[in-house]
C-alpha cells in the first residue's frame, strides 16, 4: 500500500491504500468466499426445501446484496476510516447526525458473534484435513460418515481444541498484518476451489442422484415457501456476501480513488455465487444417493463430502486439498470479520494492531465456547431458534446484517447528497448509476422491510387489511 493522498482530498487516518484494484477485489473475494458458500449454503438450502429458496436467494444476492456492496464500498472510501468513525463523520457531513455510527457499531458486534461460531465450524474443517490424510474416509459409507462427524461434534474437547487452533491462526494473521500475502493467495485459492468442486461435480454426476440433486436445487416448489424461508434466503445473501456489517466498508476505506466500484463489486458477487451454486450441485446428488437427510443441518457437508472423497480415485489427495482450501477460505473470511473491530480499536483507543487483535480474539474465542457446547453439553438447551449457535447465526444473518444493510441503503439513497454520491461513485449519470440508485433508494430497502414484515406474519395481515378496506 502506498501512502498517497486520497483522491477526494481526505487523508486517510489509516494505513494507506491497497496497492491496486486487484488487491481490493482479492480481499473482498477472500472475505465473501468462505464457509458461507461451502458449508452454510447447502445446509440452509436443504433445510428450506431447495429450489424456491435458491431462486429467492439469487434474487436477493443481485437485487439487494450487490447494490449494498457498492454502497458499502463507497461509504468506506468516502469516510476513509474504520466503519464506526466513517459513519459518524459522513453522518455529520451529510447532515444526518453522527448517530449513523450505529451501523459501524452493530457491525463490530455482529463480527464478534459471527466469528465466535464461524471459528468452531472452521475448526471442524481443520479436523477434517487431518482425518482425510489419515485415510478414515476411504471406502466410507453413509453410516460411517455419520459416526465420524457425530464423534467430532459430540466431543466438546476435540471441537474446542480445533476452535482454539483456528482462532490462534486468525489472531496471528491479523496481529501481524500479513493479510496482503493471504490476499494474493486468493488468486490461487478460489480457482483451485472451483477446480476441485468441478472434479467433485463430475463424481456426483457419475455416481450420485444427479438429476434429483439438480431438480432439488432449481425446481421451485412454492408451496414450501413461508415467511421464514424468504428471510433465510435474504439472510444467507447478506452473510455470503459479507455485507451489512461494515466489513466491506472497512476494506473500502483502503481503496484508491480511481477504482471502479461497480465493476469490482460485480466481480466479487459473481465469484461468490459461482462457488455457492457449485457446492450445492456437488452436495445434493450425494445426499440423495446415500439417503442422507437434506435437513441434516450444520453437519451436512461433513457427512456428504467424505462419501465422495472416500470412494473416488485419488480421494485422499483431493479430500485433504479440499478441506485445506476450505480452511483457507474460512481464514480469509475470519480476518475480515475482525477487521471492523480491530480498525476501530486501533483508531479510537490508539491500541497497536497486535494488542487490539489479541484482546478481541480472546473475547471471541471465549464466546465461541457457547457454540462448541451447542453440539454436545448444551445440545438440548434450546431457546428462541434453537441452540446458542443457532441463535447467534439467526440473529446475525437474519436480523443484524439485513438491518445494517437497510440503514446503509437509506443513508446512500436518501441522506447523502446526490453530489457526494456521484462524486464518489464516479460513473456520471450513466444507466449503471441510475440502476444502482433505483435499487438503492427503492428496491433494496423496500425488499428488506417486506421480508421482515413477512417473516413475522404482518405482511399477510396488512394485505388482508388493504383488501377489505
Ligand atoms: N461471507 C463469509 C462467508 O461466506 C462470512 C462473512 C460474513 C464474512 C460476514 C464477513 C462478514 O463465509
């Protein structure tokens, strides 16, 4: 990163700029592509009946997520600070008041909550790297993979150890500020991940119930759609794109002025969607061929994938490489989950990066035990939406991120002056600009509000009221 002055005349209070547009794309892609695509997308799609969920998810990704990613990047670049300070500053500047900093603060909190369970799942991925090398997947069948996963998740000590290992790696990377090297690695990781997924896809097509899998993913059965399904699809769109919590804003703060925001955001969203769809296409044929329950929940990929690796030629090699790559993808997401909080502590309290990330990491690690126990000691302790982990996931994906996104669209679409927006986006009054503006002012905020109302059953009630009035 070079320490040049920001084009908008604002000197960054932070650590300079991405050396290139590519570095930014890589960082945001690294943030977006992660467990959300490979682990969460298939299991949430499975729990929500497939087809219709997937279509609503795609609509949310492109109609809501993409414009918000552009908005978030733009706010970050204009504020040039951590998300809390950027929003306070922009709120003042645009006449909305510094309370807009709540977007940043809620993002910091969401980052803590998400990483606390994310790290537990990422820990399992690391455990599976070792299991794969040791050859336990070889000739696996449906019963053995279930036992294998059950004994890992059911053992809180083993799960806790791997969670700890993953958090230590994350903190070390963030503390030493060596993200740059990792970003470069994304150029290898994402194509390699896509390549292995394609190999697995070939295997699924040859040995799995491929047609059933494809049908399950793309044939919408609208009768299965409820308010909760739509909310889950929208929440997944926010989660997978890392938007609505300041992550992209934090990264946008280091973006050079001349970089095209629409082009970079579109590239990231397409790459992210490709990985998610491929994962689904790999998992479901195997799930159906082996009698695994598509509603198996968080264990879904840990049961389905070893069945492929265990029964294909070169499975030990590909399995090990695959779980390594997924672990790596999780790491580049995890560092982005810490970034808003770390940048905030560094700028606000003058902490060093090392100290800030260590303290934050320890808090998140401790919080993570509630998710570790969600699969064993506390697996029967359910409230609201289920276990602790279920609730952390639900509250962040389905409530905090969409609410953050809603506020971001309101700020960019209604509070910020059009001058500031055009100045920062720098795409003139083009069709592209007008589409973004329309999506940001109307489509995205209205969609989020409708999905919320629908989820609590108020939409039907309001519509019925309107019909009788
Ligand atoms: N997008 C990441 C994934 O799909 C998770 C994430 C969510 C990262 C929110 C940052 C912010 O795995």
